[in-house]
């Protein structure tokens, strides 16, 4: 297997190196070297004080390249998380974590992904009782809170509140600054303040490591993994193709070798998923 016992440059400010080091040690014997000298908050924050330019992958890739530049090591790792609504129903708060692995020697790039429910708790409160009820629902104190006067865009932010002894004074201070006598409370989404997000970042790392340990059958480059789904599983009732996957395509980015694999769960699609039987 390639990439064992290597030093990997990692640009992160919120303890993600400590979070992921055990996984990389156990599976590959790699050590994560924290790259310093660049403020990743310049690339955007979750509290809307700075918007992130570009896509999630572009941001993670930028950090990986920056880590290589700052440390002089040939391999860099960059991490980026986003929060939004779930892609299916749009009702659940949803967290997507990406880790981009860049090898500047071979130009190979491998991306680990994990997503699921997470983050997103926010509420406007006007008394300590409501604040504490919200805090409990949001997973405080293991999850940090962020408070600010009035609304989501007020710049007077108190971040990283993880104790009642700091939460209450911060609440009183923000309430005193508020024009509307209301405080906007939300979960701190930074990795070191949010154990739910930490689990998602670990899952993205597991996905990345599985891909790193999957060599191409033709050229042996790491990263041979599922890249596409082919729709068209036949309906069990009318035998017409549905939008469900009939095959997965595994592909090597280094040499282009591809292999079609049966999608496998069922032989035929349930008619409830067929556009003709169940329009
Ligand atoms: Zn290959
Ligand atoms: Zn059908």
C-alpha cells in the first residue's frame, strides 16, 4: 500500500489534527503535521462574519495546497464542512464534511466525504429560561453556543460558550446591546466546539482512508473507488427502467481505468419508485 508512514501537512485551527491523528496512526502509520501561519477563518466562518468564496471542495483543496506550501511536505490535507438543509426533504439540518488529500508529486487528489443530520440549531430568545431550554435542546454544554444581539447578522458575537458561568453573563451583555430586547442563539459549528461535527469529520476521514487503501487494479494508484451511478434498474411491475441505480462505476483518476459493478441491493425496483407505475 502506498502512503504508509508518511508525514501529512494539515492546515487546521480547531483541533482537527488531534481528532484525526489516531485514525491515521492506526490505519496507515501516518502523522499529521499541523501547518501554521495562515488564518483559515479568512476562508469563511460559520457565523457569517466572513462568507466562504467558491465551493466546499475548492476551499478544502485550497487548504491542502496551502498546507503543502507552508510546511514544504509533498502531501497536504484540507478539511471543509458545510451546513444546510437535507438534500431529500429539505427539513432536517444537514452537515457535509469533506477532506481533500493532495499529492503534489503525482498530482493525485483523493476526496473523503461524509454527510448526515447535524448542526443548524438556532433560536431567538428573550429570557434566561428560554435560553437554557434552547441550550439543552442544542446539546450544551458539550456543544458550544454562540450568542449575539437581535438577529443572525449582528456583528457583536460571543462565540465558544461552553459553561453556564460564561453563557449567562454573555446573554445579559448581548441583551443589553439589543435594540429589540432579543438575543439570537445558535450552536457553535466549529469542530472543537461540536462533538456531532467531530463524528462526521471522523467518518469523512474513514472514507478517505478506505479510498487511499484501495489501489487501481491496472496501475496500482490509490483512490480506486465509486465515482458514478448508472440509473435504470428495471421496475418489478412494468419492466421499464427507473431512476434507481442499476450499476456503480469505480474509476481510477490516475489512469482512467473503470469497472462497472452491479448496484446489487435488489434485482428489480419497487413499483413505488417507478415513474410510470407511480407517477
Ligand atoms: Zn489506474
Ligand atoms: Zn413500473
